C-alpha cells in the first residue's frame, strides 16, 4: 500500500509499506476522507515528539471497514465509521483508572502517527475496534465526520477540563479549529460570556457563530490586561487554552479569578517550561487550578458527540474551509496547514464519497 509519511524531521513524502495485519479484536479500514491537523505540523517540522523515520502521518479521518478480526462483534466490512484520533487499549490499567488516553504510558492512547502508522494511507489499522470505532450516522457527511476525529472531542475536552458551568465567563485563547470547538463546547455547557483571543477574520466570524461574545487580539497588548479591563478588574471564571505556546499560561493565570480553572488542550510543540506567575497565582494558594489533558477517545464519546451533529445542535461546516478531491492533494493540504493563510481554518481531502 502507499502512504504519505514523515521520512525524518523536516522531510515527508510518499512511501510503500506492507498492508497492516488484523488482530482478533482489530479492524483494517480505508479512508473516505482525511483532515490535516496542526499536530502533524508540530510532529513533522518541529520534531515535537522526537525523530520518526518513514512513519505514515495523520490521525484525523473517517473510513470504511474492509476487514475485522474474529472477535469483533459490532462492525463488519463495508461499514462506514468514525475514527477517533485517540484509540486506547480499553483493557489497560490506565483505562480502568479513568485515563484511557494514557493507556500503556503517557499519551500512549495517541497511536496514529505517534507509535504506529497513521491514517494517510490506503489502509490503516485500528486496535480494539469495538471500543474505538463508531458507526458514521447517515446524515453526517464525510467532511464533517473528519472534524469528529479530533477537533470536536479535543475542543470540548477543553471546556470539560475548565469545568465550564452555567453562567460562567470564559476566556478561550486561540480560535483555530480546536479553539472554535472550545467556544462551541463552552457555549453548550452554559457559559454566559465567552471572550475569544484571535485575529484572523475567518476564525472570528466562525467563533461568533459558535457563541463567542467578545474578541481581543494579542497584537493589541497583553491578553490579561485586556481581559481585566473588559471585566472591570474581576477577571474570568474559566480559561481554555487552545493555542499559542508556553507563554500563554502566564496571562491565563493573571486574569483568572481565585477558584477558577484553566483547561489546556493545546499541543505545546516547543519550549522547556511554562511560566506560572507567583503573585497572581496567589503565591501558591490562590485556588487557581490548571488541568491539561489529551482528549478521551472511544466509541461512546464518538457516538455522543456525533449525536449533537445529527440532531442539528452542532454545525461543523464552518471548520472545513478548504476541501480537496483525491490522494494527490495530501501534501498540498499539509503545507497549507503549516503556512496557515488568512482564509484557512481546516483542510480536508475527500478520498471517496
């Protein structure tokens, strides 16, 4: 089979590999549509997870099942499925402890394009098919289905980690695709005011549609100073970090109320440490909590999130600004995500309808 791979840090291209083998609990799938993630950019050009040689990239897409193991109960060849970016081992001790995304070690539930070949290939392997795949509802198109792999579950996890409650004021730092879904998640959880940090007009327009009430730009000064001015010095109840670098934690802490919570779902691709300002953190006693987490995977979560789309509660169409047809556009879409032109939110490649 052919696949688009990271050859080494900074280099990518098409390679030939043997089709993966199907274990008794597993499935082999072929893509229907694929999406590029900023994480692919971090992995390939920044070396954020270290060197990888001839590793097929990609962890976002939807697919058709072509083969299942003899112990798989709920899926069969020909089924059209949602494929989460995180595919835990559900019989692991970490999963039993409630942290399935770390099954087998830190971040080890993230397998595609991390520990094993990803989905940018003619065929790909899914472990524990009954636990990780979900049937693709007939009223969700394949382009939107790609957003359910990572953008929706990660963005919504930001709202979960920040513990957004009815009436909360929420700051969302970064309104790329994940940040937009953090805005949507905070809105669905009942936030009264959602302040979004972003500058690209296409993202601002989408954020308004998802429930953002106010906007600030980091280009206009320190984020915390702008937020404190907007809130008469009170700050916000919750912060979701969905963009920026290690420097984003300092302003988040500074404009967070005592007792507030920060939910980070941003992939920090570079930098050694984050900066927590001592005084604004209450000299260590301000009850300002910081939670950072990899999105949960699993069939149940996929089914619940896809039901929001099926029911018309969540419109994913604004996310996919650039849609291509056919394998030949994988590299073009990847470089587009790296360069982030002003009109881009998310590129998607349709392989077959």
